[in-house]
C-alpha cells in the first residue's frame, strides 16, 4: 500500500543503496552524456526551470533562465547539497556522482525532501556522470561559482595517481568552467593526498590559496566535514582532516 494522500514521504535508507566505496574513473561507463552544455536539459532536475518550460531553450529565454552555479564532484549521499540548499536557496547546484546506486539514493532523498517540505530543495539535484571525463559537456566557460571535492578517492598506489580528481590537467578544466573569483573547496582525511592537492593547486597559475582568516568568514567551510558520510566517520574516529580552499584568479591578459 502506498502513502495516504498528504502523508510524509519516507526517506530512502542507505543500506538499500550501498555500492563499492571506490570506482575507477578511467573506465568506460554507459550513461547518456550531453554533447555540449547547450544540449543539457536541466528542466528535469529543477522545478523552477520545468515550470518555466525552459531548461535547454535558446535565445532570450536561455539568457534569462538561471544556471547551475555550484557543483559537488563525487557528491556521495548528498549531505552537502542538502545543507547548502537552504543556505543558498536561489542558487542551482548539482551533485555529480559516478556510482549508480549512490546516485539513485540521492535522487530519492531529494524527491522525499521536496515532497515533505513544499517550496524547498528545488534548487538541488544529482546526475550520474564522470566529471573527470565530461565536465565541459555540462558547463559553459566561467559558469560555476563553487566546486567541491570532499573526501575524494586517494588512489594510494603511485601507478593510480593519474586517477586522482585533482591534477594539473584537470585543474585546467576546472579553471575553464569556473567564474573568476569562484571558490574551489577540497577536504580529505589522508594527509598525503591533502598535500598532493595543495601542491597541484599551488602550482597552477589560475588558482590562489585562501588563508585561514578568510576561510573563517566563509559559511560553507564549516559544512565541508560535518555534512558528508565520510566526514562523519572521520569525526567519530577522531581522525584528522585536511582542508584547502582556493580562488579562481583572473586569466592573464
């Protein structure tokens, strides 16, 4: 029997959506990918676009439609998206997750939140995709204002370092889709990976590190650890976390 009309929608339970903790981002995956941002129909993700009948329109309507501004790469079970939804209610944000079962969980979670809280959570959604391969297929140049990389796979073996989500080659793509002044957030509980990410970001000419004083005034920073399942595990085990936050600087003339 389904829920009675007006009854609360049950949230999905994680135990039914468990998947392998790690995936190989370099392997071939079989899911639809838009050929360009112009072919990406966001109306199926965001009620505000669906109501306007415009997710992939062209011309004047397209210019007026809001665009996705935040991307949580490897969003896991969607904790950060849910927390940021109320903090930035006018901002569209998307989670990008490679694991199919985890993506399905986030979809069901958001659907339940929307049903139980009319008028809220319409600004967050999730897609199953491989951000290492297809990020420019979804976002225009300078579109994103914030990107998040929370507890990415450390890929400990040296031969697998090429699978890491932060590298010089990938940073060039992130810089392309990020607006000047946009913020890139990283956090890990693996010190070696934290140093790796910082060294790559420090070496890239289009990113500059944000100091601790400025980070303390950013309301997002406090959610980087507490909202993710991985961060909660680290906190329970009293482990260390390594946070690094960077700004996308203007491109040279």
